[in-house]
């Protein structure tokens, strides 16, 4: 009986694994973004917690492509953005969303930002709130393409 009580107590304090899966192809909804966006941006996400891989393709005046590999367990990752800048990122789960703490190295500047990614509309839309000291808050909305 004592062993059962210990097991129950241990399980009640164990962190619940995330039930959300961001995997899929996501198309940016320019009209729903704030501020509104132009261009054609697609995210291809492969999510097998803790692995989180984002391939970004943008078409417009300048076509860009980037592949970023993150882990959702708080371990720092390094990647190169679509514009060639280096990024250092730490990603963790918080309240059912993914929180990205990022430092972008742009020449001699270090630009810090935070992004909060969450699934909305029953998992059919991805909401990405970006907070930077310089530009303030931006909300990007992507709709599930596949």
C-alpha cells in the first residue's frame, strides 16, 4: 500500500507530455497577420518532441529559404536564418505553447526576441506572436495546408 501511495504521488508531480503536434505544411495568412503582410511564406514543420524542425520558404521580391532545428527541452540550438544571420535559440513548453527565446547575431549586433507559438482554431491555424525590443509585437497567422 505504501508503494502504491508513493507511485501515485510521483505520477501526480510528473510533467505531462505535450499533446500538441505542430507537424505539417503551414501557409502564412497575410490578411490575418498584424501588421498585415505581403508575399508568400510557407513553413514545413516536422515535430517529434523534443525535435522540432522548421523549413521556411518565402517567395516575393527576394526568395529565401531556411532550415532550423530546435529541441523543445531547453537546450540551446544554433541555426542560420533565411537572411544569413546566425540565431541562438532556446525553446520550451509553457502553458500548452512553445516559447522561443532567441538571439539573432546580425554583424556586431545582438538582437533579442521572444516568440510564442500556439495552435488555434482546433489545430487548423498556427499563431506566432513575436516580441522584440525594437519592433514591438507582431502576430503571424499560418493556416494548415496539409
